[in-house]
C-alpha cells in the first residue's frame, strides 16, 4: 500500500520539486504528524527474530537510516515508527551552519542516485539537544553523528550528546567539507579516539570515506582496534566532480555504490573478524541486505534507496530478513 502510494502519487509530486525543497517538505510533514497517530496508521510491528545487538544495545532491526537524512532530529521519530531499527541523526557541528552554496543536491533519476555537496547545513547542536530532550525514550535507537573543525570541537560535541544516544558516529569522511580531510589518517584517528576515551565510555563509530586504494583501510582501521567499543561505518559517498553543483564537486550516493560497499566490507572483515561494522552505500534490496549480513556486517544504513523506493522499503527489507 505504502509502496504503491509512493510510487504512483507521492514520488511523482515530490520529484517535480527541487530535491532540497522536497526533502524539507517530507521532513516537516513527518515532524508535524502526531507520533501516536502516525504509529497507529503506519506503525511497523517488529518481529523479535530480526532484532540484533550493537555494543550491548538491542535494536529491533539491523537496518537503520544513514546520517544526513535527519540532520536536525525532526523526522527520526516517525521514521522509526515505519520500521527502521535505528537512526543516525546529524551530522551536526556545534554551531549552526548554512552549508555550501546552492545548487548542492541533484537527482540522477536514470541511475537511482543522488549527488550532494551540502556540507552539513544544520541548526547546530543546541537546537538538536532541545528536541532530543523531549524524546528521551528513543535513546536506545539513536546514533548521533558529530563532526567538528578541530579534534577539540569533535570531543566537545561528543560530550554534548553522549547521554542522548546509544552510540556516537564521528564523521571524518564527508567529501564536501574540506576541514575533514586532515582527519583521514592513522595518527589523527588515533588522536581523536584517544581524546574521546579519556572523557567518555560511549560506543563510537568512525565513518570512513570511500577510498579507491583499498589497502589504505588497513591503516585507518589500525587505530580503531586499539580502543574498546569502537566500530566503523563503511563508507560515505563517492567523491566526484560535477559541474551542475555550484562548488563543482560532491559525493555520489545510491545504487552504483553497492559493489564497492561489498568489496570494502569483505576486505576489512577478512583481517578483522571482531570489529563492529555498519555498511552504508547503495543498499536497496533484501538480496543485498542478505549478502552484506552474510559477509559479516553487523548493521546497515540506507539513505538514497529511501528517496527512490519510498518509505515502504523498510517493511520490505525487514520482511526479507524474516524469510532468510
Ligand atoms: C543528501 C545527503 C546528505 C548526506 N549527509 C550526510 C551527513 O551529514 N553525514 C554523513 O556522515 N553522511 C551523509 N550522507 C551520506 C549517507 O549517510 C550515506 O553514507 C551515503 O548516502 C551512502 O548511502 P546510500 O547509497 O544508501 O545513500 C549524506 C548523503 C546524502 C545523499
């Protein structure tokens, strides 16, 4: 029903709008729709057989929303009602940010892809904390994605959110934010984690970039293994040049990323059987979910397939897990 309504009605309307306008519209509708009524109409009843543990925290499904979908913690409560096991809120920096100049989000409809150069537009940590305060019951299904211009800013941001989620995701991998490139090396990851572990015991995920040179993951994983309760998200969008974006380059997401997501997962899992891995990139079908979980992913995050296939996708993926 939800799939049909989205494909033949909602998606057609939304795709007539500029992608950022469409995103804001959906976000605000979900924000304003009363949670209990939404749950009554669209609520997904989880089967305990698909629940899983991430760092001792039980989530009702291993499939969640990837960072960027809900940068300001507005749509998450109702997305969770639809059947997502968890949601990664953010990425948020401490101060409010406008992000890059527009146009900065493009649909590539023929390939079921998006290209973005947003660079973390968000209301900033304080505004999000206010909303989180009135939704404390969701803590066990939230990961907050934080970033910062310096290691100190990242640590400060972690401390703001540590009581509002079951894990933190440190985003050092957006191809659209030049400040982050300096963190993508063994020494900086070690330093960020070392500083974090001095102030918090919270589980932490490091979201790594999508890198062609696959051996480089070995170097980036090395510091991660030195600390307890640290996992990885593999991986962010694919950096590309695109003249349609005002800044001329951005990150590609969607269908074509799946093969590289699988390749990176296989590479990392082979040498690190114990590390907690979340996969992100191009996931859109039950078969892909099955493959990634069989190859050792602990949980999965989706973004672009939600835009192209609509909200019914999570029911389809959860039900697919039950039939495996
Ligand atoms: C419009 C847009 C905004 C995004 N914003 C963020 C972000 O703020 N932080 C982040 O870590 N990833 C961000 N991402 C990357 C997604 O979280 C995800 O890793 C990526 O899109 C690949 O997954 P997908 O193919 O399922 O979309 C964004 C992606 C898109 C399309």
